[in-house]
């Protein structure tokens, strides 16, 4: 509870909250000067905000040479520590571990159920986006569907980066934040399989026919999880 109060106190400052949100969406290390420039504040003020976020372990920093000459810069990035705010405290991470391990005790049937549940969740999120953007003719452009994809994935906690091939036949879906990471470290195969099923449900609901290929996985030492969605129609 004490840590929760410290975090809420730090985030009660609007500028500090938006700085943290900025770093979360950026997916890269930032310097004091970059934050100062982005928020039109003095570098000393930017350094204070970053230090406050580091004090509660929301950020971590280290000194590195930037390759631009001069003195090394202190670079700030998101901490790997899980941040949870609940009043009163509820341990949903423990609940998820119990649920996953219970499913896995059922053998192949449990794995199939986990896969199907993940896919269904993706379909439901996509359906919500389609319903919110209902058109008279029921047709959406590729760009509109891409926007729905990013919005639905963000709602699930992924904060993805999307890139599209010139002919719009491939979508590259990259995530730096896995909301299942803490559980996935113990049950990697089950969680990653469910994650892929979720993405399949999401993509297949928004696009006619999709082949989803995993290219990189952060649990294998990569910086992010990257998927290539091939639109076959």
C-alpha cells in the first residue's frame, strides 16, 4: 500500500503523468533535453520529473555515450518492474497464474480452451471497434481497419507500432509491452500461444483473410515481439 501511495503521489502531477505516458508510447530511451524540448520546460525541471519517476521505480536510467561527442548523457527508459494500482489491493497476477496453471493441468483440452479463449477475446475487441464505427453500407477502408486494430490492441495493453508494406499486403505488428509478461516468464509456451491466438482473432475479424507469422519474441531475448500479418485476399 505504501508503494501504491508513492506512485499515485508522483503521478498526481499532470506534467509528470504525461511525461511517463510519452516515454511509454515512445518505446525508446530518452534524455533530459529531449523531454525538456518535448514539453517546453527547463532541463532542470525535466530532470526533476524524471528523477521522481525513477524514485518509484517506474523508470530506470544509466549513463551512456550518445555517439554525438561531448559528455555521456543519462538515458531514461521504462522499468521492467510491474506497476499495479488497486484500491483495495487485489492480486490479479496471482489469480492469472492460478487460472493458467489450472487450465494446463487439463492437458491438451486445457491448452485448446486457452487458445480458443484468447482468440475469442481478440474477436470481441475487434467487434467492439467495428460496432463503434458502424457505417450505413457496413464497409470500412483499409486505413480505418488499421486504426481499429491499433485501438483494440491498445485497449488490451499492447501499445503496438504498426507498419504496412507499400502494396498493403503485409502489416508488421510490433509490441514492446507484453501485459502477460510476468506470467509468461513461467508459462512461456502457453501464454505466447494464447497471445498469438488473441492476435489472430483480432486480425481475422478486421481483415478478410490473414496469415499471422511470429518474427521475434521478447522472451527469446529480442527487444520486442514482432508479427507479420499477410493479407491473403
